[in-house]
């Protein structure tokens, strides 16, 4: 993590390594939305809570990495070097 909780931001590598057991702030994306997420394009989504927060983005089979919720959109926080063009 970049900073200790509660204000810390989880890195995508941290989430891929340890996020398999996460049960809160987890968004399972369709293949199309996962591709958008990896291209670092916003994905429209229904937030699971009311506040802006970091979350784990995944497909049914893979953890994609860290994202954040802003105004009903999932914004990718994966490193730019991981993005799909």
C-alpha cells in the first residue's frame, strides 16, 4: 500500500497478490468493461456505497487492479504501463 490505512491507497500489485479474499468494494466487470478499464477509460457502474473510494476491479477469473469510484464511474488506477491500447 502507498500509505497505511485508513487513508492509504492499495496498489494494483498489492490487490492482485492479496485481494482474492476481498469482500467489500469489489466490482466484477464484464469482458467489455474490463477492456475499457484496462484502457484507462471510465466505466459506468452502480457504486456499492455512497462515498468516493478505492476499490478492487476484477473479472470472474482475474483481479485487474485498483480503481476508484467517482460519480457512478469506475476510474482505473492501474499503472499506465499496463494499459491496453
